[in-house]
């Protein structure tokens, strides 16, 4: 593995990646500081990441295993997205206390609500362990030694560049995280699925939590005796705002990118995988949406599920359009041709294509199962059935079963059908009739032998797929063999880039580890002659306000505030109008997992909270287009205004250091 390091260092020294593309490892950020400072950053690499003193990394958390959050007070106050806290908000909501609709504002520490199974993780350090592993030390030994260093320490080893490098990530995990505040969904989820991934955007996508610790400031299970955590670092907040061209930096946990996949995989995503998943989810959303519109209790119950299904559903639509618009498949083919010409290594690409063709039926079937049969419960508990809402849910759940079995039967074209399903459909007469039968068993007799056999059959197929691929993960449509080949291919790409001294640098694909991305506030040309400005305001919310539509029915208090213009210190003058900024665009490279990430200015002050990308940016996991790829952030001034003027919780602002 040592032979790979010189190529990496040579490549990192080449300069900036194309435009503002890139998700950089914090421990190596010194390689980027010159470029960052040229674009407006005013601090040092050690201010971003240090294990010797408090640094920005100590104010950023992995929130609930899939989002990012940032600490903004010396009392453990934490900001993240409303959609990241959605499950927690929903869990405390009922028809009587509908925090989703009306919002939640704790008036004191005693009113802050604990959340089961919600945790946050701070990165203690990241450390390359490639040589240690090569020398014979096992991953288990490395992880065990690291976790023994402190209370609540959790460690994992992650591969970079498909295993050419491996890093230990050591985290400190806090399990007592309490809900402090959430705006009404008509602010925090303003525009709903209609506006999701869309610009102009007017969503106040934030929620507020607090981290609690034991009296010794160490991680502890929930206890009334716990106290607010005192962080090593918390962000100052800039109330001066941002303007077009200003430097921005994002510090968070991007989940997955696919920058180095081969052309065959791009074609599969655009022509097969995404269209299949979009179609199935469209059916699921139709069923759930109809139920939500019919009953407030069902609206609350299915809120988080609907949001989860819809988010990727719409993202995939934009991804397909982006791949087609950019001609990504053709570009990949040309890049592969040039790679062979430059390196002479046609064999690795030929082997990748052969392995992908072999593995494709298993990828497809696993994805199909994940969108159909694996979405079903198969076991409704006595507690669940005793809930009065279950009677209302029965018809919805039955329809979801029917859809799942019908879609599986119709689209299962790559591998033999699960024997129990094939027999059940034949005996019942149709997938829908078989689904009715299975649903009845799941409700009335979840320990029934026939139901157990079905679950065993699904499990057997899943296990067979894992065996054939040599991995449980479908990340980037990999297999054990493809990982080996990608390691060789990506190393070849790095050597090729270094040899040509191209003005670019290759960053490792995102894998839910802490990364730095940076760029600037910028609008973009959405279509010929149609330029989208990078800032929206409260006036745009009022223009969209519609009491007849749940997702656009803003609180009366917000209407009154707009009418009075009594914004106080949160007001700005834009084109002669007194208003409040709501959202802004920037060129930072982001993906899923960056939700809730802090957007920082050149002085390291918080100016916004990342929550989305524009619809035409969603292909950036595969190809980043600097002309239109934009991340969307809620302006921190709107967050503060809502907390102050809508929530009446100015005491929270008193905790935050404002600049």
C-alpha cells in the first residue's frame, strides 16, 4: 500500500479541483488552504481540524446517523434541519399536541423532550491506518484500542479511494439529545414535496436540540440528573449576512458520491435503476398521500414515512434528467478511452464491465426487493394494534402490500422469483390476492408458519445476493471483485492525472465521514435567459402563502409580522424593500448527509444551515457541473427571526454568540 502514497501526494499538490468541486478530508485540509484563502477564507488549517486544540470539527456532529448538526452555544445547543429532526418531532406529536403542524418551543430546560435512540457523534480524530493493516494488525484490534481511550468512544475504519487508503475515525457519542424547538411544518417544511429540490426556495428547514451529558461532561444515558454538555468548540453566528460572490464553507458528513463509477453503471442508473425506483415510489406516495388527506391522525402517522419516500423519489428524477442533459454516459466512455490510451490498462476496464454484467441481476433484484417486499412489516405488534389509529391504517397498509407484491411480480425479470411468492400468487390467483392473504396473516397471526416461510424465502434470496456479490452493501453498485478492480482503476486515474499535471485533484468519494467543501454564494442560469438570483426573502413566502394547501398555509403570526414589518434587528433592505432573507444558494459540493451542515463564512462564522440541492444539481453525486450545481441553505437570520418573533424563544438566542 505504501506505493500509493507518493501518487496521492503528487496529485494533491496539483492545485484546485475543477471550480468548487470536492469533498476534502479535514486532516489533509492543509493541502487546500492556499486555494481556500485565495477564495476568501481567513483562518488556518488548524482552525478547521486539530487534535491538539479545539477546532471547528469539535462543533460539528453526525446527527442521528445520517445528518449533520452544529453546536452554537456553550450549553450544548444544537442546530440541524427540520427534516433531520422530523422523526423526533413526529414521535412527540399527536392530534392533541400536533407539534408538526403548530411547532414546539420549550420554555425552559425542564420542557426539553428526550428522544429514544437519537444520538450525536463528535469526531475525536481521524488517522490513516493503511500501513498498520498492511503490517498485520487487524481492524478489530485497531478499533478496540481506540474505543478504550475514552467514555462513549465509537470507532470505525473507512476506505478511501476504494481501499487504496484506510482511515480510522474515532467518535465520542452522546445518547441524551433533547428536542428544544421546532418551527411549524408550514415554516420548517414550507412547500412540502412540491418545492423539494426546487429553487427559488423559502423553507425554514431547521430544528433545535440540546446535548446532555453526565455531571462529568462525559456521555451518559438519559437521566434527569444529566446537565447540558459543555462543548470544546461552538460556532459564532454572523448576522451580517452574505452576498453574491462571498466565500462559503460547508463542514459535514456527506453520505455517498459515485464520482469514479464506469460508464456501464451510469447507463444502468439512468435507464434502469432510477426509473424503476421512481415508478414504484410513485405508487407508494399516491397511497400514503390519499390517506393523509383523508384524516389528520393518518397525516401525522405517515408524515415521516412520506417525507422519506418522497425525498429520494424526486432526487432520482432530477438525477436522470441531469445525466441525460450532461451526456454523462458519453463523457464516461470518452474518459475511459483516454485512460486506456494514456495508461495502456485496457484490462481493468474490461474486467470491470465483465464483473458488472455478472453482478447486474443481483443489484437489480436487491434494489427491487428494497423498494417492494422489504418495505413491509409482516408483524404488527399487540401494542401497535391496540392503538386506535391502527383501525384507520388497515386499508392503507393493505394497499401498500398489494402494490409491493404486484410490483415485485411484474418487475422481477433478472432472477427466479422467490418460490414462496410464486406458489402463493399461483394459488391465490393474483399478486394482489396473495398480498391480501399475507397482510391478514401479518395482522392476525404473525407467527403463522406460512408467513414465517415467506420471510425465510425473502431472507434466503437476500443472503444469496450477498453471497454472489461478496458484500452486504450496494454502495456504488459494488461487489467484492469490483472493489478490487476499482482500487486498481482509481489508482490508475490518480497516476494518469499526476502524470499530465492537470489542474485538478481527486477527492475520495463521500462515505458519511467528515468532509470540508467550499465555494461561494452564487446564482445560476436555469434556462436560456432565465437567471436565478442566489437569495430569497420573506416576501416570496407571502406570495406563495395559501391557506387552502397544508404545505403553504403559513402561521398567522408570520402573516402579521410581514404586514407590520416589525422584524426588529433581523430586517434588511433589498431593492428598497424592508424584508428578511430566507434562503441562499452556494456552489459547495454536497450530497445526502450534508443536511443540517453549517455554512460558514471566511471567518468561520455560521451564516446558514445547508438543507438541499437544486433539482438540476442532483446528478452531482456522479458528475459535478459547476455552472448549475448549487446547494441550498436557510439563512441564519431567518432562523433567528423565527425563533425570536414566531417562537417567542429569544432566550435561546441569548445563548448564542452573535457577531
